[in-house]
């Protein structure tokens, strides 16, 4: 039970400072940590990479006689498996009583995961409309141990975890705070472990992470929790990708909300508690006590049976009762005058074993209620790790876990009888039996169980298949980015070398990454047969066919491609957006280059604008496609009759759709594509012959004419006439607004840019922005920037459009060819003289209030709706 009263939660667990406690804790575990971390090896190495400005000429391979001689490259020099990172959203601070959140966090850190433990206190900025950069300056990150950082986030108000509820600005600032940490440390594979439902609005608003709810308590049993907390917990239970419970009671309660619910009970740090006390550190409070000590440590709150202790103490003055822990929430007046009861207050974690080893009998004297019926006491395992006799109230978890090793009592008389029996215990093997039990229930074992569930449920194995033929520089570039730090944790890469004649073969033989398997073929099997060979050697739950002339972006691209499979069971394949692809996966506007791929600034805004958006389609380009293994096994392999390549992707999409499945474009996923790097090196005559042959085979196979795929998903694609522009806008049925801001869109978000972003959140609003530069790149014509957002440098193209609104947000130019129902100006985007000049030239111009951006956006939306009505 980790809940603590809000009015005392900030206090140290003893009179010593929190920093001194941590130093002592760190010192006591120093040897153990060194011992466990000694076997850790370095993270996955980055593969060497070269870039070639010229392309090697490739001719079709002459066929070789004999069967293909397939070889798998042997791997040496073992490299550690890639790891995900942990961000813990806690119920207690790191320096507070050392319990499950810190224990598991420490285990993750010792196994090589980076752990970011959020503090319960936040910076309260106290103002709205702050920028992302300003929020980032408020965030603090402190490295306190190997692989462990404490993170203090920024909110609008200083929030109390147990009393307050986040508002929209709190959520936005906290989300930006987390994004600041993720950007700073490159946290692409993030697992967010949530200990308290308070954090639900934040974690459900975050992008590209996995939510694990570590359900340790029955929150309805705490008197301080209101209905808001319980509603947040229900939402968290439903939206978490993994729910971890600590008791059978909690598991039975949580499982109906979420099928991905598992039971992982508490445990003990057996090394810490099994060692005998150091005689050089005397316990002054216990000096001179020569009678049996009956002890307890932990929270002494409203679930603690203080009347039971009082009754026992009064009836057995020959026993000394030592109670260690804070007593807020518990009326201790009945025992404070008893000479044989010692209330020692909270003690640092590193001191507890010394006190525990002085106990003759250890107690778990809880009141039986809804809260304790669901608890799995950590102290049970710690008591047994010290080999102590334990007497406990009859609690379901205590009885289930260790009923044959402890004594159960429900009344004062039963407690007294059980304690007496324990004091005269003589069997020598009992103590060893208890310690062996605890050893099998230590935190390292709990980490192993949790890690297994995380990998299996959150990171299903993915097999990436690369078929290569020459073009070594492309292959090096592709692998370098594919295997960069922060890549997908549960991954295998299978490279099929289709009889390369350049340095590709020697380069692939030099690879020593255990995640990479190389299969070589003495003949060029072609695209379809090469991928089939790779797929047959793969073991992943999902298969990704990836061209070697691609550059994947950050480590999130695989998770983005897999996400829709969780949302739609009828999906068979997904594909990303790209700069170079022959269908509606193609972007209308892209910023990047052939060296780095996507520009990080552009990519960040692209992810934000298309967040969690998917679009169904009839065709996916196989430069990068994710396929369910079950679909591959049912539909079959790619048709090898297409030879070297072309039309096999059209064919396979037909087969998949005929089998009753759907295909989807993941609009917030992006993969850079150089474009046909291998096949375009064929001689024109050979290329045209292959095209015509495969096209004819496709049409004969499907008894229909092949049609040119759709282009970019933009309403203005291939349109450059004002009348057609106006017609396309009318066909959408949406309201349309024109924003006249500055002629360049910058990284640092200005007020006019924030207004644009706010307007685009309305799905029924089409937003046109007149600007010339987007992150330093020219806008040519009208380009789609987001789902409802278009940039144009050709204002003349919109001369026949009747806008619902024209909004002046910094531009001093009045465009006579623009027509609208309403003209608005944001006064905070102009100097007073500029605003006066605009009003003079536009008599119908209406001035917005000098208010926050969110209010401006709301007023503009309401104005559009009012005009429509």
C-alpha cells in the first residue's frame, strides 16, 4: 500500500535528510550493483556508413546453372540486445519509503535500461500561452545513479497528486516537458509505467510510447480518493497496453477492463535483508531490552490495527512491541503511554535490516477491509528474507503466498498464542526454508517477469527483410539508420544478397550484429523470390519488406506501422508516407535530403499534424510495407513470375484484398525513399521490356486493365486554375479560411502560427495560409502541409474562392482579388500604425480582442458557425 497522505508526503522518512538516506542506500548496495552489472556489455554498436555520390552500373545477371547455394553468415562478437527506456509516473517520491516503484526501477537500471523517475512535485509556471521553449527551460533532469534520472516536470499550476486534477494547460505543459526530456535523451522506445491514476490525462495525451499501469492498490479503499481518481483509473485500465497487478484480488478486478492484465506480485531485496546486522552500528533505541521484541515496520495508518497492538501490549508486559513508520492517519493515543511499546517513527531503508534482525517475531497486524484484502505486503517477503517468524492477520495474499510458512491470527488471543509458539520455535531448518522462499521471490525475478510481458505484449517480434543487389552504399546507409541507437527492441534483420557483384558481399560478411542474418544467393532471384527467401527464414510476428534504398527516420517508425493492427483486426498490411512512391502514399510537400532523409524540424511537425491518423487504400508500395505473418501464411508468397521486379506489389495487394483484408496508409509514419535505385539502372530497352511483360502478366492474371495509381492525397493535386481551385474547395463541403501572416514559417512558433495550428484542429475547417518559405524551403504552388492545412505562394489561384473568413495575422498587404464574408485582424500581430493602415484600406475589417490564442481561435470558429447559420 503505497498511498501516503497529501499533507505529509513531502517529509523525509526520518530526521536525516533525503540526500543522506540516498547516499547510505547507494553505499549499502554498491557491492551488489557492481557484481550484477559486471556482466553487462556495451549497447548495440552503430554500423559503419558511407555515402556515394555516384551509382554503380548494373546489368541483369546471367543465370547460373545448378541450385542456389544459400549461405547464412556466421556471427561473432556478441552485442547486447537493444533496450527500451522507462519513464515512471509515481505515487511516491524516489527518496520516500523504498518500495516496489523504486525496487523495480533499480532493477531496470541494473539491466541496462535508462530509467527516468518523475518527481511528485512539479514546477507551477502560473501562466497560460507559454511556448514550448519556455516550458523546456523549467524542466530539470538529475542523474542520481547509473541509468537513473530524476525528472521534474512543468505544469501550469503546482499540482497535488492526491487532490488536484489537470486542466488543459497542465496537460499541454506536462506533455511538452516529457517531449523535452525525450528529445534531450533520444527516448524513441519509451515504456511509461504509471503508478497512480492521477497521471492518466498526461500519459493518454502523449505520443509514441507504451502505457503500463502498475496497479498496486485498491484505490477505492483509500478514504482520500474521490470519484475523479476512480474515473481516471477506469480510463487508465482500458487504455493501458499492459496492466500489472500485485494480487489475485486486483487481477480479478482489473482483467475484465483489459485482457492484457497480468499478475506480478511484490518481492524482497533478499541480499539487503538476509545479511546480519553490523555490530558496529548499535541501535540505541533498543539498548537494554532483554525481553522478546515483537516488531513491525511500514505505514501505520487507518488500515493498521492499533487496538490489537494495544490489547497485546497491555496483556503481555513481558514483550516489547517496536513499531517503525509514520503514524499519520492512525490514532496512537492508546499506546503512547505504554512502556513496552516503542514508536520509533520512519527509518531509512538501509537501517531496516538491523532492526528486523532484532525482532524475534514480525507482525502484519492489518484490519481486514477492502483495501487490505487486495494488498500483497512487501514486508512479508522482507521478513521472510531475514528468516523471521511472521504472524499476520488472515489476508488473501498472505495466505496464498506463504500460508505454510507463517502463522495466521485474527484476534488478540490468537495473535498472542501464535507469538508464543514462534518464540519457542526450535526447528533449525525453518529459518533457511523462509530465506529460500524469499530468494525465489526477489526483485530480479520480478523484473524478468515484467520484462518478458513488456517485450511480448508491447514489442511483438518484427522481421525486417532487405533484398539487395549491388548498391553497397545504399545498403550501408539503410542499415546504419535501421540499427541506430533507439531502434525497435524486438527486431531481427534478414538480408538476402541477390548475387551482388560490387563490395556488398564483403561488407555483409563483415557485419557482426547478432540481430542481422545474411543469406547469400549465387543468382539474382529477383524482388519477389528474394523476399520470399527472407520471409521463410524469419521468425517475427510481423514482417516488414524494406528496400535498401530507404532511410528510416527516428526509432519510432516500426511502432507507428504496427499501431493500426491493434486498432483494426481486419488489417493485413500497412505502409508509411514517403517522398518518393507511385501512389497516394506520396507527400505533396517534403523537406529533407538524400543524406539525412527527413529534416528533423519538418518531421516533428509532420508527426504532430498527422498524429495517429490512418487512411484505408487499395494499394501499398512495397518499398516499405508491414505485413502480419498470419496473412503472409494464408495468402502466400509474392509471385515469382514477376522476375526482377515491378507489379508484384500491385498483385499482392489484389490477393490480400480478395482474401477479405484491408490495407492502410499510416499517415504519421514516414520513410525516405531514394526511388528504384536498383531497377532504374537497367538499360532502357531492358526496363521497358520488363515493364510491358509484367504489366501484361498482371492484366491477364486479374482480367482487367492496370490503372495508374492515385497521386498525393491533396485536393489541389495537379490543379492550377482558379475556377478548378474553387470547385475543389466547394466539393469538400468544409468552411474555408485564409490566413495572411508572415511570408515565412519559422521553427519558433509565433502567435500567428499558433492561431493557424488552433484553427486546423477543427476537422470541418479548411485552412489556407499565404506564405513563401516553410522552414527555409520555398513553397511552390499550393502544397498540403497537414490534414486540413495548405500553404500557397500563389494568392491569385484563390481569386474565385469565397472565403468564410480572411484573417490578417501580420501581413500588411491587402489583396484586392480575395473575397470573403468576414475580414478579421489580430491586433497583437501588428504595431498600432500598421493596424490603422489596414483598417483604412479595408473598411469591413473587424478587430479581434486582445486575448489569448486559444480564445481567439474559439471566437473565430464561433464566428464561422454564426455566419453559416
